[in-house]
């Protein structure tokens, strides 16, 4: 099983979109500072994820969510659960 996920940093009001085959481990890595691109915005909270059978599907969805249309989808999906999602 593979996952496409969205993390949110409430302190910094930032989102991060990624994909993995181990969601719990990946969240731990983000919050322990092991990921170069997210270590400056700790702590992260998992706010949304989707499951896929293949890594290719998860990677395709990750790319879609990183687009303008994808970020609009995330805003709609999380309606009110986070303060603000930056562009």
C-alpha cells in the first residue's frame, strides 16, 4: 500500500505534500528533522491522506496535488480544519 499525504504546520501555516509506503514512519521522519525540506517547520500534523496500490499512482497523485488545482482541492477538502493554506 502506498500513500499520498498532506502535512500542515500550524505554527508556520505551511503545507507539505508527499508520498510514501509507510505513513507513520514518514511522519516521524518529518517531525524529527530528518527531512531537509521540512525540518525548519516542525511540528507537522497529518491532515489528509489517500491510499494507492502502486507507487506510480501515489506519485501521480502527489504531482496533481502540488498543482494549483490540487491545492484548491486540498483547501476544499480541509475546509475549516486549518487556519489557512498558503498558495
